C-alpha cells in the first residue's frame, strides 16, 4: 500500500461535546431526559438489511420531514450525542463506501505529509472523478480508500476535509431539509446516520403509517 507509517484513524479525535442538551426551546422535548439517543445499533450487516427492508417507511419519513420544516437545532444536538456513542475506529465503513474528491490544496497537504511531490500523490493515489474529468478522487482498492489500512487512515493528520467532517450531520451549516437525500442515502452504511435518524423519529414523535 501507500508509504507512511500508521498513525491514527480519522476519527480518533473525540467529537465536540454538545453545548446544549435541552431542546425544549425549540418546541421539542429534551433529548437526554427522554433518552432518545440510548442504545445504538452498530452492526453494519443489520443496518444494511434494516435499511433495505424499510425502504418504503424511510421514503415516507423523508416526505414527512420535507412537509413539516422542523428546526435544525435538535437534530444537530442529537447527531453530536450519537457521534459520541459510536466508535468509528471499529467501523471505517465510510472509507470503504464513499469516494473522496480532492482540491489542489488537499493534494498538496497530503504530499507534504508524505514528503513527496503533489504530482506523485496525483499519480499514485488518485483517479479522475467520473463526474468531473478535471477533478480527482482518491483511488480505491477492493478494501476501500487507498489510504485505509484495516480501520486506520494512513494520512490522518492530512486527510481531506470531506473525511474530517463525515457524516456531515452535526458540523454542516446546511439545513437537514436542503440535504435530505444525501443524509438518507448514507443511513444504509453509516451507523451514525442510521441511529440519528431512528432517534430523530422518536424525538419528533413520528410514527409510520401501517401499509
Ligand atoms: S461510516 Fe459512519 S460510523 Fe462508520 S466510521 Fe464512517 S462516520 Fe463513523
Ligand atoms: S483519506 Fe481515505 S482512509 Fe483516510 S479518512 Fe479519508 S477516506 Fe478514510
């Protein structure tokens, strides 16, 4: 694989602590008092199967959210709470399932970290982006991202911003409504997203209609 010693996984830094756990000001009940972010499901096979099995319910939930315009604050707080409950170093599934595109500055950062030229990073570790021929994405092997070793990122300190912020729930400045499809798409492979959405249903009192 690529040079560079094993350092740390992308997620070894703990996510920021929630600054507020009481969401009553948003018109929704407190996350912690009601235990919405309780036990989490982390089994990737189970998560994929449940997501496939409940595809119609998920679509209905997505439509419900689109129609109701809930405030974003409680969703972000819930996301931070769930992020603290899940050990990403035991998962790393996003490094296997997603493609990371790179800016020139991010390529230069990786090059400095590996002590090679940017052109070498491009040549060895990237391929053209299928959606934009002038852009580059990180190369994948059958085991995921070219920089993934087991569950560890070999360029952790120099990883691109998309990797630092994945799954983009608590840190994104965009509202849930404006990025609903991408959030729901990630629920099938990311335990954080899956558990946040399941807990969010409870938080807002959503009950699926029987088919
Ligand atoms: S897929 Fe989600 S839970 Fe798994 S490592 Fe990535 S961010 Fe963490
Ligand atoms: S650079 Fe690759 S291995 Fe590292 S965090 Fe990003 S996707 Fe994962």
